[in-house]
C-alpha cells in the first residue's frame, strides 16, 4: 500500500535541480491534505529530520533522492528546502539499496559494467511483464523537438527513481540494440537538446524485438511457449530489417563473452512495449551478424567475490 506522502515523492522525482524549495501551502496542495501542526511548530526540526526509523514521512523525500536542509531557518518562511544527495551519498545508497548489495547483478561491476547500467538491468528484471509507453523507455520529448527526433537530441533523460539513482535511458525506442553513450548523464544541453555524458560504457544494455504482427519487417525472431513466456530470440542483422541502425564496436560480443545480461523489450503495438525481463546472448555466428538470446537465469551468472570498493568510489 502506497504511503499517503507518495505524491510528494512523485513531485520531487520530476525535479531536475539539485535544490528545491517548496512552501508549506504548495506541499499541502501536492499531498491533497494539510501537513500536521508538528511539521511547522516547535517540533518541526524533528518532523523534517532525515530519519527513517521514527518518521515514515521521511521516505517521501529520501526515496526521491533528496534530503531536507536548514530546516530551522526555512520554516521561518513557511517553506522547506530539499537538496539532492551528493554523488557520495548516491554511491553509498547503491550499496545499501533495498534490493540488497548481495544482488547478483551488482557484481557485474567486476567486468566494468557501470553502476547506472546495472541499475537499469535491475529495472528490467523488476518490471518484467509490465507494458509501458515509449516515454518510459526513452524519456519525454523536449519542447521544440520533432516527433521523429533522434532520442539523444530530442528526448530528455528519464529522471532518477527508486531503482535507477541517476538520469538515464532504458532503450532508444527503435528495433535493435541500445548502448548507453557513456557511464552516466551529468547534465542536459538545452540549446542542442541532448544529455551530457561522462565516462564510457562498453556494453549493450537492451534489445527491442517483436514479431511480424507487432512491428514491420520483424519476421518471427522471438518465440513464445504455450503460456506466452518467451523462449528464444533469433536476432539477424542480415534480415529484411537491416536498414535499421545497428551497433558495432564489440559491445554485443563483450556481453556474450562475459555473460552480461541485457534488458528485453517486446513491441506489442504502437506505444505499447512489454518488458520481457532479462536475456542472455548464448550464441553468436562467425560473422557476428546472427545472435541467439535466451531468458536470463540468475544461476547462469559467473560467481566471484563482491568488491565493496567498486561502489565506494566518489564520482565513479
């Protein structure tokens, strides 16, 4: 059951600034009810404390990646200042995330998979079976961009959420592979309508597939069993849809060689994308143009020691 303070979380998740100051009247409007008197009287500092043990309302801003700051000063003006957690706090949050640092996918960092990339894979796993629109995968159109604008230049990154702690893209929204352009997004160039990337990402993150019934020229590259569970994807770069943009540079091969899973998107129809969870590339042709992908099972992942320092580096 969602908390009654969830609307505040949703509001903060849509904010892009590092600092957001909101009046009590605005918070009341967002929530749909008035804050208790303890939020503005002599107990206010305690009520707005970043303490989840004794205050359930605290999760409303912590889950959005914010903390309250200078409460004793801001309440004099009947407002609260929320400040986005620093990179260090985000990295530590990644380790102690509610899904547990022992999650097998976190260990992909040993192969050099960036933190945000790993969190996107967790998103695909946790949302398996859901149908989402295009904006949920590639972000919302930036005002002034054309409807068919290239995702990087015409789409704003998806804001951080409870699973992915940084702005991100899940897929570009067209048939085929998607590889992040960098390790993480650190800003947005409004003039050129594109994100500002930092670092590098050497792995493919996701694949959009379909059938002849759901997308033009797909053929039957994905197969389902009697229970409508997908069993295999035979992806062919030589197929009739070869005019689509494809990725080169060894990023696909690197996932294959290291058992790095990828997110799977099945296009059911216009603006309808079913999340099939995670897949594993199990076979690559000699000319590296044909790929066999099967459902990823956690037991398929190679095991190795969890290296805590990989997640403690500030600004990684």
